[in-house]
C-alpha cells in the first residue's frame, strides 16, 4: 500500500528471513516503509518511488558468487542515506570498490561483541560502557572497504563490522540490528531515520485514512464479501471496509466446525448486536469435517480448508448480486511465511489458509487491507476504529481453527474433547490474571493415548499439550514461564473436568525452532 502523503523509506530485500523485522523497527518509529525484492527495484522504480532513505537487507547468497543479487547502481547516486545490513553491507562494499571474501575464518553466527573505533552519528547511544552485543549471521566478510569509507566497529571475525562514508551518509553493518539479540539495534534505526530527516508522522490514524481511500478506489461501486472468522484480524478488516464502503459489504461467517466452545454464537451475537453490517451465518461444518475425515497430513488439511473456504465464499457470492471482491484479514507474517522470496532464496515455512491454497481462478478479486500490518499494528488500528479493548486484546486464533491443534486425524470426538480442555485452560489463565501477559495460549490434543488410573479403574485416554507463548508480532516467540503450581492446578482441572484426557503436558519450545501452532 503506497502513500504520497508521507516520506517513504525503501527496504530492498535480498532474501533474509528477518527483513520484515526491519519494517517492524521502522514502524515503531512511525516511519512509513515498503519492502521490495531487489529484482523489482529498477532505476525507473526508484525514480517513481522517490525514497527519502534506503536500507539494503541481509540475504542468504554470497556476493562472491557470479550472478548473485546486487543493488541498483542508481541507488548510490540519489543523494539519500543508505544503510546496508549483513549481505546489504557486502554488496554495498563490492559495488563501490571494496572486496568481500569467503572461506575459513570468515563466518560468524550468533552472539558477538563489537568494539568501537571512533564515534559515528548513527551510533549515538552505543558503547557507553565498552563493547556492544550484536547478532551475527554471515559466512562471508568484508576484507577491504570501499573508497570513502572508514571503520567504526570491529568484531572477532568481522574486521569491518561497522563502516560508513559519512559525507554521503552511507552506513554499513555486518550484524543484524533488527533482531532482539542486538539490544541497541532499535537505537541504531532511530538514529538512521533521524539523520535521514523523517518526521515520524506515519500512524495508524494515517494508515486508516489511506486504507479507506485505497479500498474505495479498488472497489468502486461493486460489492464485497468478507470472510469473518470472529478473530481480531478479520473483524478489524470488516469494520475498516465497512467504514470505507458501507452497505456494499456483506460478511460471511463460515462455521467450519473447527471453532472453540461457544465461539459461533459469540461471533454472530457480537456483530449483529454491535455493528450494522449484513452478516450471513454459513454453517458448513458437515462439509469441512466430511472432507477432512481421514486426513492427517497438516499441509493437506490446510489446503482442504483453504479450498473449501473459497468454495463457500463463491457459493454465497453467487447469491449476492454484484459481489466481485473477497475481503480477507491476511497479515504480513502470513505473507512472509507463505511466499518464498520471489521464487528465490528464502524458504517457505508453511502455507496459510488465506494465502496458500487459493485456486488460480477463484472468480473473486481479493481485498486485503491488513496485508502489510503486523498483529500489534492491527490491534492499534482496531482501537483507532473504536473496537473495544476486551475484543482487540483477544489471543490470535488461526483460520484453520482447531484442525491444526489436532495433529493426526480429525474426529468429532477429538474436537469436542479439545474444545472442553481449551475452555478450562483459558479459564485458568484468566482466573490467574495472566491473559494479557500472553500472546497466544491453547491446547493441542495429541494423536496418542496413554494409560492412566482414575479411582480404582484403568483409563486409556488422550494426552494433551498446553501451549502459551509471549511475542510482539508472532514472528518470534518464547514459552510463557508458568509456575509449577499453576500447571499442576490446570492439569488437575482438565483431567477432572474433561472426559477423554488423562495426561497433560506443557510445550516449552520457542519460535524458532518451532512454530507457535502445532501444525
């Protein structure tokens, strides 16, 4: 989503898995930015985009390889500040007359410490107590800096960890300031955008205004159907689109039989009682559960659900005269995880039902006004739109619903057990006042049965796993450190109150290496 009302920063993406975190850091500073793959950034594109500053991302390739990615040469003659990160530093050095080497002794992965060499404006606030911790992830390193550059920081395997040509406002770092493990990385970005002259005036209020204008321009006088799941994302999308086009929007709430306990009734009641938005309650649980019967592969389940969602939307769209658009609450992390870097070097992690699995000819054009936002930004936009905090603060719930919290085959019996266990777990979290401290919490029912003893009898029931994570944007996450007393109390309640479960475990995996959901 482009805008002409604010200064713009361009992030040229060379395929790093964490490029989107650069955008996160900039948006926290209220700076408008866009990420574009290097292949798409031509001289003509740069001239039209008119960036006030440019950032070169990291990437998995080696600049020593013939044909590896390069920045457009015209970027260096635009007279705007440039920051090169990791691979971005290396291609900057190589293109401007320096040298990059591969081989033994050049790699550096994980935590490292940078030693300062002089002072640099972009590093204001760094090194007050000596060396600074950073996060490295490089196989090559700069062995000769380009003419005009000076060294401002070194690390054990990166003699040119921080370099700059101050006169041209070209800055280059070998580490990743965007990740959590570079503690003062946010300060580096703050300094960079300040030096570039950004006013920091891009807010959710501004996003709301431009999104409404773009929705109106895209849709015109046609009608839109919105897939309403009842989660924060689709609800914010629905309210935003309704503000833009009013009664041209009809929401279709698809009950796929994979919702949490009482959720269908809650969603229908909330939207009919609080918003004057036409709502169709499509109970298609028999269709979804029928096609999922016997399926155990997680990707197959996601593809089935994605396909059926579109089929259902098309069915109801045919009943709405003039419906030409399908609105979805797709978020930026969905896009990043689902789409490999322009067919290039980054890796597809998993498909999402509202990105992957779409048929080539779906008959409806997509409206995705949240596609460039992270979860916390969607919540901020929801508050801007007047949605209550009690709703905005709800934990994320995946589009495929309980299907991906039920590894292995899905049965109605397992879903019912899962619903009851999840309800007890969330009730426990709320009773202990922990709900708002946790990004997402849920129960997964495991595809194994275990022996237990209840009373004087033997049981052979399902095991379940509790999951609770802390996160900012869902891209990385860590498990929530419940007390043993809480876990013991919760396990006792689930086993006592939920027939069919006799063993409870707690998942302490972070993301990465795991994902938040089990499938």
